[in-house]
């Protein structure tokens, strides 16, 4: 009997380093993971726009896997 995919949430600072971007795409394309959500984490100095850059990066990777 096949094992169902593992349900996961990903928390990432994808706008910081390329390894996070690779991990997000790998998880989205993996047959053994059921990605239920991606939470863009803050990285860098505190400021109003700091949360937007990681979110934009996550959205960009997600569009490319469709």
C-alpha cells in the first residue's frame, strides 16, 4: 500500500539565499510532500518593506512550478 504524502508547511527566508529557493521548488515538485503553505520569513533589517521581498520571491518560485 502506498504511503500518503507528508503534509508540510514551509517557513523560509527565500529572498536571502539560493538554497531556500531550491528547497521550496524541490518541495513543491516532490511526490512525497503535500505542501500546505509557504510562510515567507523576514530577513535583514527591520522596516516596512522587509516582509515584501521574501513574499515576492516565494510567489515567483510558485508561479514557475505551475
